[in-house]
């Protein structure tokens, strides 16, 4: 059987020639939708960001809309060319592929979905002070996979979003109020009410300490050689939350402890150290042995 290559080539050329207008039309449609997607991303995305003042949510919506334009453009272009069945197969295959990839990259998909949840409804904002799974710091950024923290040591910590969804989260700056406490031990012979009044007077005069809730000094415990007082006061850390050494109250706590010690020293209220009593029984044991 002799193959007529000339006829085969002519038929192929004829079919390609007939499809060229459809291919051109499909490319034009695809390019149009790509342009529309980019325009939507640049114009509408910025408007959403200005309206919501949330870069993560606006970026996610803009990106999703842009790729939606791209997908619609590809499907319409394939239909123009005459590959409607292929377009349907691609969509179905994409769904199956998404399931397979989801199982293969479970952790990545889990973090991505957690990022979407945090984008729509999150328990913190960029700039807040949070603690999650033992990590504490200032929220510097949030994307669809990780949350970026910076702790007081200047270390950058990237926490998977799935950990934030699964674990208990502490937000220190939700309302701005933080209670700070420390213990001070005074000598048992000291007057408790005098020491308490001196400390409370100082706390009330400190502008960095809130008057409501009111500061307080409680008798915490009667120790072996001291009476332990617990000093309690509140501060507003929202105004200082961008200062790593101040937003968790470390600086004000140090200042208050230093000043309280100075006040107690000025009024001769002692803060004794631990006293150990050492008894020597060896001489008595030797006398008893000689008598025997």
C-alpha cells in the first residue's frame, strides 16, 4: 500500500488553515482575559486594600479573582478553537489533581487553608503582641502559609498558620491592658501596713501605671524568714507595643522594683536574706563516748 504524502500534507494544511481564525480568536480572548485579570488585580485589589486596610485579605481576594479571570479565559479560548471537550477534561482533571496534591502535600494545604481562615477572621492584627505554642513576640507579617513574629531578642520566628488554628493563642494587646506583678519580702518584725502604704502611694503617683484597675499590695505568704508581699498593678501597653523592651511591661516592671526597694530602704524596712542555723554536735558526741 502506497502512502500519498502529498494528500496527507494537503489535508493537514487545509485543516490547519481552517483552524487559524479560531486559534487567533481564542488567543485574543485569552489575552483579553489576562489583561482584565491584571487590571482587576491592580485597580480593584488596591481599592479593597484601602477600604479594608488589611493587606492579606485584599491580596488574597485580588489574587483569587485574577486567577479566576485566567481560568475563564483559557476555557473560553479552548471552546473557540473547538476543544470544548478538552476544556471540560482539564477542569475535571484539575479537580482530581487538587485532591491528589492535597493528600501529597497535606501540611502545606493545611497551612494554606488556615491562612485563609485567619485572613477572613483572625484573633490578632499586624503589630499585636501574641504568644502561641510557647513563642511570644510582635506580629510583623502574615501570609497564607506562615505568621511572622519577632521576639524581644530580635529573633524572627515563622509559625505555620495551622499551629495558630490548632493551639491556644494569647493576645497581649487585644485591649491594651496588662497586669504586672512581683513579690517583695520584708522582715517579720517590720510593719506590714506601713510597707504596704508606702508601695501603694508610689504606685498611685507613677504616671505609667493605670489608676483603674487600681494597684494593690497583698500579703502573699508568711515565709520562714520573711513576710512576702505581692505587688500588683496594670499598664497600657498599646502605646508602647512597637518597643520590644516595653510592650510586655519589662521596663516598667524593672523601674517599679528598683523604686520600691529604694523606698523601703529609705524607711528602714529590711528585706532580709535567708538565715541558716548550723548546729555543731561533734563535741557533745565525744563527751558522751568518753563517759561510756
